[in-house]
C-alpha cells in the first residue's frame, strides 16, 4: 500500500517532514486521508525563534502598504488554488462542497484582503493641549507590531478561522506561529505553500501541527518569546491557555464556546423564522460557535413552529460532500460524534420529548464508517437541564415556549455563555430594546450569521475575551504608544 501523503511543518521558510506522524481520518467514511507531522517541543521552539528573528529582518522594515500588497498576493494565491483548498477543507471536515465553495474559501480570501485594506486606511489619533505658559503639547499615536503571535485554530471552520486571525496579525506587522486543529490540518498545509510562493519572508509565517496539552499547542503557548495568543476553541481550553500565559502577562484574544438562543415572537415572519432557525441550528451540522441550541417561541405559535421546524429538519439531506442537494455532512470525527450522542442519551434521561432525530442514520454504505448524526429537535426540558445549558456543538436544538419579553430575556441571559442571539420579530422597536439587554457579543435581528468583517466579533462570559473584526483586530494586533511633544 502506498504511504499516505504527509503534511509537513513549515518553519523559517522551510518545509519539514522530520518527526512523529499522526493520522488524519475522513469523517465521511473513516478512511485515512493523510498524515501530519506532530511538532515536538524543539520544533515549536525553532518556529517561535524564527518568528522572533524575522521581526528584526526585512519584514520589520516593510511599510504598511508593502505588507498590504503582500497579503493581497497571498489572497491571489489562495484564489489561484481555490479548488485545492476546497478539496482539502471538504476532505478534512466532510462538509458539502457548496459550503466550502461559498463560505470557507471566499472568507479566507476576504480575511486577507479586508485587513490589508483596513491597515492601509487606518488613521490614528493626535491632539493638541494648550499649556498655561502659552506652550502646546502635541500628542500622537504610534502603532507598532505586538511581536510574535501564536494563532491556535479549531476544526469547525478551519481555514476561515485561521485566516480571520492571520490577516490582521500580519497586516499589523507581526510574525506568527500557527497551530491548526489536529482534526483539520490539510488546508493550513496548503496555506503554507501559498505563503512560500507569495514570497512571504522566512519566519514571518510558521506552521506547526499537533495537539493541545503536552503537544504543539501547549508548547506554543508556553514559549517565552510569544507576545500574544489569538485562540478560537472551547472555553475550557481558553482557561488552560490563560493559565499557560499568565506568568508572562501575554495579550490574549479568545473566541470560545456558546449556547446561543433564538427568540421567535408571534409577530415574526413565520416562514422566515422557521427557515432562519433551521439554518442557525443545523448549518455546518451544528458545528459553528454561533449556532442556535436554545430556541424560545412565543406560546401562541409554539406548536405550529415546532411542527414546521420538524418538517424542515426531516427534509435536510445528509450525504457525501459532492452529492447533489446535500445539506449536511458528518460531524468532524467519531470522537466528537460520541460527545454529541452522549447528549442525545442525556436528553432522554432528563425527560426530553424527541421531536425528531436523536440517532445516527444507517446508510448501508461507506458513510456508516463516518460520523453522521441526524438533525435533532427536543422540547419539554427544564431550563436547568444540562442539555439546555451545556454546549453540544451538533445539529440539535431545544424549543421552549415563553409568554412575555421579560420572561424570555431572563431565560436567554440565564447562561454561562454570551456569544450570539437571533431575534425574530417584525416589531423593530422591541428588537432594538431587547438587543441592548441580551448579554451576548453578537445579536442578529431577522437574520443569522450575516457578516460585515468591519464589525466587532466576540463574546462575553465563557464565550470569550476581546473583540476582533475591523479596527478591533487592528487594535488587538498592535502595540499602541502615545508620543507627547512639548512645542
Ligand atoms: N467563539 C468563536 O468564534 C468560536 C469559533 C469556532 C469554534 N469555537 C469553539 O471551539 C470549540 C470547537 O473547536 P475545538 O474542538 O477544536 O476546540 P478545542 O478547544 O478542543 O481546540 C481548539 C484548538 O486548541 C488546541 N488546544 C487544545 N488544548 C490546548 C492547550 N491546552 N493549549 C494550546 N492549544 C490547545 C487544539 O489542538 C485546537 O487546535 C467549540 O467549543 C466552539 O464553540 C468558538
Ligand atoms: O464557529 C464560529 C464561527 C466564527 C466565525 C467568525 O469568526 C467569522 O465569521 O469571522
């Protein structure tokens, strides 16, 4: 049997194949896709040192427009290998081809182009302060790179979320060491090839594959020369990383877990709300931090809404990524499916009414070796049920009735998470009023996952620390100083 393809590390402008290997398994049918090199502590240390050295090299002398031009070249490189990146993302995640083509790749390209352009357009503050002696103080802001940024990404939107951080980090003159998820290493490996071919100076972009604790992830966060960690992943991982960087008082940007709510009022556009909640609950097989897992529906339309969402869920096609009309792929791995199935069992123990789903489909073909689950809807659980409080990260939601605004606001806010919320109502006065009182970072009204990359993105409570997007990213990835001149 031919040896599986190997995804190398990329350190200081060189591809490295030396090291222990780990398997990358297809969530569609369980076959071996390729292997990746697991970076050991010495390799991670070399990557961080290369990034640190590169700050003093040519990259440190690039102007903002020169950095922006290079990032546009990277975006051009991704565009030129669009189909290769789609194939890599689809192979690792099992997502429908159309999803990778319409979301993951366009956003990866946009993440570089947007922050290249925002960096060039960025204008900083200055001010004059008259002095009692008739003199003047002239203050102005100077923006410098933070230094070496550790970028650690999750598996649910692998390329989108890696480049969401890479774009601004590089635009602001930092150097980076990236650690993609062990579940989805392929598109990051392609990105290293694009960086190399675009002429990104050696050491500016480094890629290490591996796991978290006791592996590349932890080695990276504990490296003394890193100046900041930009992390997207589970809240408990965020806590672990916070501990790892605490002694060094490093800058951190965390985009963490969620247990997001959708609120549907009786006056909502019913069909739009059903379609919107079906999308926000089952999109990417429920593997988006912004996905809805708690649905609150005003009592007069509750039964009708449950029936309509059931019909939507049962109409979703689970299939191979390239199948015509496929809506949902598998979960990212058998291991993650075990976690989701454990909540399917827990829901029954907690007394849920299973409206639809709650089991694995039987295809009778290779997909039975994959990680598919059926889209699932529950009702009847109390607000304190673990299935209503804990992030499941699968195609599942619980629907509960409510009677008034104050009640539903209290229940929506009664969560350890605070990432996103979708409000469905045609009374925009109510929408604006509630949007200000919901304890989340992102509120959509009559929409979900509609994005403008200039807006602040992030969560409160266990859902994260800081905001990225637009000037928020430029600020996070900059060391900002003030210069005060007496005139
Ligand atoms: N808020 C957001 O924008 C957002 C976006 C996507 C995913 N997420 C969250 O991510 C989770 C799913 O992704 P996941 O399973 O990959 O998360 P995860 O926390 O298990 O892993 C994320 C990344 O962190 C690495 N890692 C794990 N432990 C580490 C440690 N101790 N030190 C350093 N690195 C470590 C992993 O190898 C991986 O690359 C969900 O909770 C989801 O809500 C949040
Ligand atoms: O799974 C979480 C999705 C995060 C999405 C973004 O960070 C984005 O759209 O920029």
